[in-house]
C-alpha cells in the first residue's frame, strides 16, 4: 500500500518525490512506499493550516464538537479495516488493535469533542479595587504533533483531537515506521466535514520531516511522544524559539508486589503489564520487585504463565504476542538480552527469536524474564521497550522505594498491596507521573497523563491538554 501526504484536504505526493519503504513486521517484507517529506512539504502544510486557522478558531464549540464526534463514529464504523491496517503496519495482534488501539483512537475524538463544550476559564474579582480580571483561553495557531510507532493511531489522535478541539490547526507527523492508519484518517476527516487545511498530515523521517516541523518558526507549540533522546533534541531546538512543549518520553516503570496483595489478580495483570503490545508501551512495568516472602512462589507461577503465551502471526486468533515493530528494534532488544547475560542476569524463560512457520522473516521474540541480582545493572536501568522484564526480591518498603526511584525515568509505577497506610505513603514517595494501585493501565481520559525526570515535561489528558493547546490571556477591567 502506497501512501501520500494529506495537505489542505487533498492527498499528494512529496514535492521532491522522495520515498521510503514500509515493512510488514510479521513477514519482514516491504509492502508499500511512504513519502519522505522535506521542509517544502512541511511549509505547504503550514501554509494550508495557517489559511484555515481564522475560520476554524471562530467555529462554534458545538460545531467543532459535532465534527470531532463524527470522526469518532466513522472510526468505529471502520473498526475492522483500521485494526487490520494497524496490525499489518506494527506487528501487534489484530485482536489488540481491535480491542484497544482503534477504539481508543475513536474515544480520543469523542472525549475531546465533549470536553471542549465543558472547558472554561477563570475570573478573579479584585475586591476593593473595583476591577475584574478574566482569563481568555485562545487557541495558539498552528501546532505540531509528532507521534511514535508503538500505539500509532492511539497516540496520534491523543494529540490531534485536543489540538483541534481547542481551535488550533495542525501539522502532524506519525512515525515513519507505522504511518498507515494516520494516512487512512485523512479520508475519515474529509467525510466528517473537517474543513480543508485544519489538519495536515506529512509523512517522513524524524531527521527530515520531523526536524522541519520542530524548526519551523511559526509552528508555535509541539506535542511529542517518543524516545527521551529525541525529546531532548526537540527541547534544545524549540527552546530558543520559545515554543510551548509537551514531551511524553520513555519509561522504566517499577511493578512493586507486596505479599498482602490479591495474588491471582496481581499475577494475571503482571503478565499483561509486562508483555502487552510485545512490551512496547511506555507504561509497561518492566522492573518487577517482589517482597521476599513470596518471591520464590511468584517466580514459579509467573514463569509458568509467561511460557503459556503464544507468539505468532498477528492475525491468528490465538496469538498473544505478535511481531516486534522493526528489524532494528528487534536487534536492539536482543542486544539487551545479551547484555543481561554478560551482567550475570539469569534468563528464567525466553530470550530467543521465534520462527513462525510461513513467516520466517518476521520479527518475533519470546517473552523474556530475567532475574537480576542488583537493581543497578543496565537492563534494570535502561529502557528496552520490548518483551523483556527483570525481577528481583526486596525486604522492606524503604528498600524498594529507593530502588524504584533510582532510575532516570519517572513515568508510571504499579503497586500491589492491600495495606492502606503503605499505599498512601508509597504513592506520595514514588517519583512518577502516574501510580496505579492494584491495577495497571486503567485509564480515565480526564486525568493528567505524563511523567517526571527523563520521562518528560507537561501533562496530556482532560483539561490539561486543552490548557496546553491554548494560550491564557488575562484581561483586567476597572469599573
Ligand atoms: O523513537 P523516536 P524511536 C523509546 C523506546 C525506543 C526509543 C527509540 O525506548 O526504543 O524510544 O525509538 C520523530 N525531529 N520510545 O527511535 O525517534 C520520529 O520520526 C522531530 C518510547 O522510534 O523518538 C517519530 O515520529 N521528530 C516511546 C517520533 O519522533 C523526530 C515510544 C518518535 O521517534 C526527530 C517510542 C527529530 N529530529 C519509542 N527524530 C514512548 N514514550 O511511548 C525523530 N522524530
């Protein structure tokens, strides 16, 4: 499938006619070409967004809301087609794309379509001075949204929907590794009646297309999800132009298990929080810490369950773990398994590539559990972003808190306990933007989402996202 840029409501080839191969991770074959857009394409997308801005920013909230909800409905109508496209592009099981990725992309549009009708700003009466202040929340103008490959349409729309709801026009770039569902979204936007130029989607490499977006002097805000190194580069580039930035970056999240938890629930959820989406979710609990009194039992039970996971072709109904997203990523994850062995970690299960019959060149890897003897080893400190978890025992609350916080990241943490005092204490002390207690990845779209430390700056979700995509202006009236 060949794809094109979506600019001013039309599909078009890149101006310089530069193209990239798009791979199917399930069989390693090239199945299409995608534009590698240059700054010329980004400029055209910007001009189209700029021309559309005046009218879109003046469009009533009811009308914006109606269009966003229509996009959501059309995504739902096309669930099967989008789920299959996402799976083919990314390697994730179709069942996962159908139950999580595409429904969530639809929810993003519905949620922000509704949220904008409830969004309001503050007013401050200056008592005794006969003045009133009120805050205008105005759209920024043209904003840039750049998203990664792990949850392609899910994260792409998580940025675009609030940006559009707040009255901005958008230049967006999905990951060059998984661009297809973003391409398909263009048609849906046209069908829903989104005016031309309000959303523009340009495809290409980070260093060419992405770089042109972040360098563009008139794209006033950048919402980015991706690797921490890229986030740092974007911050450096954008800071001298005083762009507004929201950066959602990597994670190395602790999953802390106390003996007093609901064991079965914890065990089943821990399998999911370790290996969902082939472990390629920034929220995965990739460092498992288990209270020593149940450590040996957990080790036996967890490994037994992990061994039952089926690695297979993404479209097979019995597949739990599909293909990793790309060959270079597979190599990176394998390198970490070798590093673990060199660091004297013990591979309790997995660790090898899987050959799936009929798809011998696909990027399949066994779910891998590594027992580590110290929390300071590289596999316990660096983001692997694949189907690999580490585990080790702990003795006290203080010990595990220290280890949990002793990484450069701070995105999420999971805590399994029925002790209320401990829950309150640990939730306050964990250095993370999100703490889940007795659950994992339970999402309410109204809540603030994002991380601390090297996991990024800013929060997405709910009114936080609408605040990010608007500029507050104070108006003071003396009467
Ligand atoms: O991400 P990149 P990569 C982590 C994970 C992974 C690592 C690298 O550990 O192994 O990051 O992944 C665009 N200007 N996460 O290399 O490069 C790029 O085109 C503007 C965590 O795939 O950060 C893509 O659209 N844009 C993560 C997006 O940035 C640039 C999800 C993300 O790609 C750019 C994915 C530039 N100079 C990976 N360079 C999470 N937090 O969920 C790249 N891009």
